């Protein structure tokens, strides 16, 4: 199973460690690969250097100067998460070309679109009993780093390994009337997702998440669930199909 982890669900150290403990427990029964973002950490490091952030359609406009900061921030977080999970190896896209990408749209700067995943490296680590923890910086055709949205990166990894994926975030799933948690959809089909984006009740950061879920399913992932990483037990409940929103073809 792929666990996508990022954003607000890793804002406090206690929360980060609680999720890491759940990931470690989950791995007793199945293989687990962690793919992470870290928007708030990137934000903090950019702000500390006086570099402003601009998002277009949920993607951070990434100048070469910002790219250096994104990579530095995510590399440090990668090692911290790897240590939290234990029996893990932290990797970024540059390692054995784990995540290959091309420039997505030149007007966004160094933002990448994933073109390939070195699944053999992940299988080798899993075969050795180690949990890969993957940061969402990819390597471009020029050998330089590209900033990939972590949901997109996680969806590509799930597709490449033909594994199911749980996207952990700061809401209990996809709400039909955001922000009312009572309106959580237990299941959403592709048509419902497309309709939700069109009608505007799926918006902001939820758009790349549902699109990455559909992309993972298209590439061969057996399931895709969007669930909360904000309370204990949520990950295992989502993995059992008892929490979150399951996206179906
Ligand atoms: N229909 C919806 N249901 C739930 N959340 C939604 C919905 N539409 C938009 N959102 C927003 O999407 C956010 C999750 O995306 P994002 O902040 O990018 O998460 P992460 O940082 O975990 O990747 C929620 O906190 C919420 O603000
Ligand atoms: C291109 C792009 O927007 N990249 C993201 C990568 C990190 C990310 O996606 O982190 P979360 O999962 O915490 O949101 C960014 O720079 O914020």
C-alpha cells in the first residue's frame, strides 16, 4: 500500500510521530511505501528567506531559487520521517532516478510532471524488509530538480507498483458540502468526481488529490482512498475501507 502524507496532517511533531507509528504498525501485515509532501515546511523556509509563494491551480510557481529551498526543506523532512517510521530508507527523485519528470508548464517554472518511476528500487528495498519514504522532488531531463505535487507523485508511485493508495490529509474525506464532515462521501465514482470539480464542491487542494486518485486507478492501482491523518487509528480504518472516501473508476 502507498501512504501519501503531507500538509497540515504533519504540522505538529506529535501528529507526525503518531502517523509514523501507525505506518509502522500497518507494515506488519503488508508492504508500505510512504510518499510525502510538506507544504507548510516549504512555506516556512521560503518565508524565512523572503521568497514569496504563488499558487496556480494548486501548484507552487517554483523559480530556480525557490526550487533550491523546496529541495532542501523536503530532504530534511524526508530524513526525519524516515527516522520516525523506522526500518526505513528516505529517498528523493534524484536517487537512482526514482522519480523522473519533465517541465509541466514553463510559466510555473521548475514544476514537474512525472514521466517515470523506478519501481525496481522500491521493490528491492521492500524485498530487504525496508520501508521506502519518498520525497516529491523529481529529476528532470537536464538532471536538475523539479518540484512535483506530492499527491501527483504518490499516485504515480501507486500506479507503478500496482498498489492501493491512501491519501492522508486534514479532512475526513471528500465532503459533498465542505466543510460539513457529516456530508463525507463514502464512495465517489469518476463521473461524480468530474461533476464535483465542475460544480465547484470539490475545490482547492482536493482537486489534485482526486485527480491523483483517478490517475493511480488508471495506472493499475487496485484502490484509492482519501482519509484523515489527523486522528489516531484513521490510517488503519481507511486501509480496512472503514473511513475516508473511496474513489472508484
Ligand atoms: N469537497 C471537499 N471536501 C473536503 N475538503 C475539500 C473539499 N474541497 C476542497 N477541500 C479542501 O481540500 C483541503 C485538502 O487539500 P490540501 O490542503 O492540499 O491537503 P494536503 O496538504 O494534505 O495535501 C481541505 O483541507 C479543504 O480545505
Ligand atoms: C508543485 C507543487 O506545488 N509542489 C508542492 C510539493 C509539496 C506538496 O505537495 O506538499 P503537500 O502534500 O504538503 O501539499 C509544493 O511546493 O508545495
